[in-house]
C-alpha cells in the first residue's frame, strides 16, 4: 500500500481506521493511533476527567521548577 501526495512523493505518515501508518527505514510500519478523548480530557461515556489532588500537586511543583530553572539560568 503506497499513498502518494499530489506531487508524486510518498506520504510520511497517515491515519486510517484508528491505525497510523508510516515509513521507517523504507519499510511500511503501523501502530495504534492515539486516543483523542484522552487529549480532550473525557472518559468513554463522555464525562470529563477529574485530576486527583496528588496530580494537581505534582503539576504545581513541576510548574514551579520550570519557573525557577528559567529564573536561575537568566
């Protein structure tokens, strides 16, 4: 299966039926496409994902460390 672009080049990556196809070292490879609902923050039934207090704390610590790193290296 070879998918060509309008100018005749091979496509580097494309998605079809939840599977991502790509070329690696000249061979056609495939893997499962990422789940879009996790990026949107929704469960399978449509409810929003809620972060736990531990997740909120780790996010806050990470943001503070990024801020301190920027401040330190300026």
